[in-house]
C-alpha cells in the first residue's frame, strides 16, 4: 500500500515537472513575442496618457486620474527596465531568459489592465468637459422683427473675419440681453465656434470675479491660485487650440480681456461680443462695430404686445385701449413684456382694461405688479451717474411733459440759473460744461435726442422714475401737472412743499391770489393759453425763485410783486402776444441774467435799467422804431449772448437796422450772436467794426443774410456741435468779399434761393476748411457743386453732411479733376428734386468717399445709374466701404445701382426703394453685403425683379419688407 502511495506521488511530481518544463519552454520560445507585445501595449498606454493630458487640462483632472497618471509613469519606467534587459539577452543563461519572458508577459497584462482603467476614467472626464454651448432660456424672436434684425446684424459682424470685437449698445429695457441670449443659442454661432462662453458681468464686477466665472464655465479647478496673471495664463492655455466666442452681458466699465484671459487681436478666429448701455465703454474696449438697440417702433412694439397678449387684443372694445396701454411702454421690450403679461390676464373685460390703463398712467404713485422691478433696474442708471451735478440735471428734466421737446439752449440756461453748473465764470463756459453733462445723460440714455434740431426729450418711463426719486428727496420736491387735464391749481399744501413747480399746457385761467412758496426755485407756467392775468401779490413770497417761465400765455401785464423776485436769474416772457406792461420796479431784479421777450409788445427800453443782463433774446418788434438816436442794445454792455429775431419785415426796421448793427459791434463781451442782416452791406459793417469778430476761437455766430428762414437753420444746427458757426445766404446775386471772409470761419453753410453763382467753387471753396455741413436749396443757376478745374488742392476735406434740394439745373456734384483728400469725411449725401442730375459719383469722386454712410436720392428724374459704369470703370471691389443706408425714391429712369454684383458692400445694412419701376435687379449675390438686414420696397416692384440664381433670391427674400402695409392710425402716435 505504501509502495502504491509513493508511486502515485512520484507520478504527480513527474506530471508537474513535465508541465513546468513545457511552460518554461513556452516562455523561452515566446520571449520575442512577449517583448513586442509589451512594447505595443506600453505604446498604447503612453498614447492614452498623452491623449488625456492633451484633451483634459491638468486643472480638470480628478485625484484618481492624477494617481493613474503617476502610476503610469512608474509602469513606463518598469517597462523601460525590461526593455533594456531584453536588449542584453545574448549574454544571459536560459533560466534568466525564461524569467525575463515571464516578467514581460505579466507586465503586459498589468499595462493592458492599467490602460483600460485609464480609458474608463478618460471617458468619465470627457463627459464632464464643458459643453461647447450652454443654451439659455430666452424670448424667441419673430422673423423680420426689429430685435431679430439686430441679431442678424450681429451675426453678420461675427461672420466678418476683419471684426474681432462687437458691442450691443442701448438704454435699459431695450432687450440687449435678449439679443445676446439669442446669439448664444443661434445654430450658426454653434457652427462658427468651438466654445461659446457667456458671462454676466454685473455692476460689482472685478477681475477676479470675471476670471472665476470663466474658469467655472471651463470647469477648471484652480484652487489655491490667486494671481491674476497666472489664472489668465491657465485660461489662455485651455483655449489656445479653440476658436471661441466670449459673450459679456451688462458691461459697466472697460475690461482688459488680455489681462483677464489672454484675449488679444493676434488670435484672429476668436471674438467677443459685449452688451452695455454706455457707448464710451464700447469705444473704450476698442470694438470694431456697434449694434445700436433703440426702443421698438410702434409697429414692432404692437407686434410684440400682440404676441404676448394673444388674440383677445383684436377685440374691437379692447384694441383702442390696448394702443393706449402700449403707448405707456415707450417701446421698451422689458416693459412691454411685463405689461403684456399683466393685461393678458384681464381677458375681454373692457372695464378691467380701462382700470389697468388708468393705473398704468399713474404707476409713479400706484403700485402695479412688475413695475417696481422695472423702475429699480432703471434707477441703477441714475445711481451710476458720476456726480451730483449730473443727477440734479437729470431730475430737472422731469419738469417737462412726457415726450415733449426740450430746447437745449433753454435747458442749459435753467441749469445755470439753478446753480447746477459748477466752475463756469461766464455763459460760454457754462454752456460748454452744460453740454458735457447733457452728453453724459444722452450717452447713458437718461435723455435722448429729438428729431427736432437742438432739442432733447425724456421718455415717459424715465420721467416717472425721476418723479419718484424726486418725491423721496428732501430738497428736490417736484410738483407737476398730473396726466389728466385739470382746471384747478394744486392744493396749498402741495405748493408750500415744492421746490420746483411745472404746471404748463393746462386749461388753468386763474392763479391763487397769494401762495406761500418760500422754497420755490423754479416755476414753469408756459403755454397756459387761457391764463390772462397774474394776481398782484402772487410773487410776494418767492424771494428764492431763480427760473420763471410764462411764455406762450395770454397775460397783458406783470404784477408789482415781480420786484420780490430778488434771486431771479432767468425770465421767459416770449410769445406772449398781449404782454405790453411791466412794472418800473423790474430794476429790482439785480441777479437777472437771461431775458427773453421775443414776440411780445414790450419795448426794449422798458428794461433799460437791467444793464447787467448776460443773455438777451428779442425780436424786431421790441425796438422803438421811432427812436433813431437813443442807444437800445449797446447799453447792455455786459451782454455775452444776443439773439435778435427778424421774422417778417417790420415797418421802420430798415431805418434803424444800421444803427442796431453798429450798436451790436460795440458789445465787447459778446461771445454769441444770432442775427439776420437784411443786406450784405450790414454784415460787412459788423465785421469791420466789431472787436469780437477777430476772436476766432471765442466768438460764435448764426448769421442770416437776406430773408430769415428758421426751418433752414434747423437743418444746419447740431446738438452735437452747439458752437457751430452758421451762415445762411438767401436771395444772393453773386459773390461778395465779406461773404468769402465769413465763410472762412463758417462750419455750416446754407445757400438758398441764390441767383448769381453756378457752383460753390465761386465762393473760394479752397478756403472753406472749417465747413462740416452744407445745404443748397432752390439755387436756380447752379450746375455743379464743385468745379475741380478751379481747384489746385484738396477741398471740403472736413465736410460731413451735404444736402442738395430743388436745384433744377444741377447736372453733377463734381466736375473735373479730384484731388486726393477732397470730401474725405463726407458721411451723408441727400439729393432731392434735381431733375437734370445725371451723375452722382463722377470720375474719381467715389474713391474719396471712404466715410460715406448714408445716401438718399429722391425725385431726380434723369438718374439712370447710382454708380455710373462709364465714370467708374476701374472701381475697386471695396468702394463705399462704410455705406450703411441707401434710399432711392421716385427715380423713374433708374435701371441699376451698379453694373453687376462685383462690389462687396461690406457695411450696407438697409435699402429702401420706391417708385423705381425700371430697376429690375439688385447688385447682390450669395456672399456680398453680408450685413444687409432689410430691403424695403413696393410689392409690385419686388415681384418684377430678375434674379441671377435661386440661391440669391432665397437669401434676399428673407430680408424683404413690404412698405405698403396699412398700419393702425394710432401708430402715428409716438410710443
């Protein structure tokens, strides 16, 4: 039995030894194969590690992945050792080779398993990589809506390889954020960029906060890194291989993107779009193009309101009220959205809509759901104003009715009278400072430019905000006429608490006998057309009053209590046609600086004691026509600003005008003069005798020679350039030397009803180096504007706006050679009713128009081509690089804009064409005019167009807007 057991055990050992020998022989035979397999697996492991390190930033690696990478390094070292041993195998014994082969096989399995673990972790990390675009829930914009057009314009800028930085700029509530959100979500943007990064900057931004937001979006873990430059390097490294778009919403101040994230103009594929209410921030960040966002037009506002409220808005009982509701929103999408949601719940009940409208019209004093949020957002703009000077100037604007035109000159005078304008020793300095403040308020959209020249307005939403702020102030209480018409004056308590009162355009016919207004600073009672008298004691308590405006009333006399206004600085009595009496005690107004008595029956000599006046505005009717000897103007020897309205000729004016001109020439402190010289000789008299004329940079003028036409002056005036020197020459018969002399200082020139010159060159055009605006109207002998044969150098180098109207013999704008630099700054051309005009851009002119942005051609019946091929055979593809708008109206012979579709039209955004029935094609294809947003024209014209191909037709069809739509009559009411 023992022998059998021994034999069995011996058999087992022999079997084991045999198997071991076989395995040993296999390892020896597979040595080379195991080596090659190990090297292959090691190579794949190395590739996996490199891919992970390349694809996944070290700042995004998890602790487990960091351990994996560290272990990979150790394994790679062990593989290297085995490889070195293999290379020295020739000197090894058989058993050592077998062990080496076994070690390589085992290491191969370890490498394979380790790589599989890494691939699994890599897949997990890749899933955690930042998505290329994070979609944002936002308002879906209707096709062809205004806001959709703004999005398309921004997309066009993004598609332009020359544009790196883009701004979306507009006041609060105009849907800048909505435009940005639609950009973020747009499928075209997703195709353009590898990564889209949205950042809301906010008012309390900092470099660190902005970096943290970007790092969070990129899912980078940089705990412990506090250095701005180091964090910027990390962001830059992460994005260096990507084409990315940065969307910065609510930018309050300039941001150095190079310092924060390494963004600079060397990385040409990546771009930034910022949204800001401040255009100086946009320019400070060196944007290449700006998408201006304005309040919605009545049409677009109604479309948005209709979309939000729904079908009930078409109910005939609701629709008229709905228009009035919409009017309260001033075209602000933010407000339209809030109001539409509120009114959408009122169903078809007319009484609820009427009650909602009444509450909305008074939402400065009645709480309306959602309105406080809107006001609070708007108040941020107010709080962000740089100083108290700007804040009080803004609040003062609430004294004027909503949406009303506020004359800039008048507003600045009120600001000065109230003491808002600091550090100004004279009127010129005060106006300059006032314009600086005004421009700041316009830039932040708290005031806005009006369509009327040199006027501004405050929209109703901002006015309500200003009234609310004033009501909470201790020393800026404002009392204004309510929305509803009221025949009653305010209650006594309201008068006594107010610092400023505005009760204008009302049916009030009487004023209180006495009022206790010791703290009243401004009283505006203008345009109360039923007010015929002022009680004798009315002004008794107003010893602090500084601004009094009674213009446009029917008063015939001022009361004796006027003498109590010992602090009064500005008095406006203009356009009171019945006003004839003023108390002799007017001399008590020792601080009065501004007096306006135009279009009254008052006599200038009645104010002869006020020799300290600084600003005087009078009409011819205020002169004593029978007095040819006594000084009437020159006695006011401290005058800085003088304006004399001539209007229609008055009997006797021709007898004293020369004396008045001589008196004006004696005013040594004059800085501004507005006057109509009946004849050129009168202008010559002033120029020769006035000492202020030679003060080139100090004295400003608005002169008219010949018949005075205020409408023409408005075309030439500019709110942006209040110190423009303006000359209007009316009914001229030729060229006088004094006109040439004055033109050398003129910034805006109007040539009207001239019968003696055939071109502007006759006035010595080479010396018109300071001209920015030019109007030519009803000049029957002019055939060309510039005669290049009479010039030897560049001319009109600084001209920005050229308007030519009613010139029947005009054949061309420029005739003859064009010197380089001529018309280099021309931005706008308007041509209207020039029936013989054939050439707009004659040979050589178009090459100079690098700044032209707007072109309007209307009722010029001989025009066949806008850009004549025969005159511009060598035209470069980038011609008119800045042209944004093209308007062509009633051009019956027009057959084409340009000969073909070769021009790039790189800046063109809008075209309007009407009554141009022979124009059968447009100079566009699939790839040019990339920024074009709209083509407006009649349906019949559009249907007759001939297309080069279907792709072009399809592209332009999406931009077409029919101009024959019949809009609701209330669209005429400004929102």
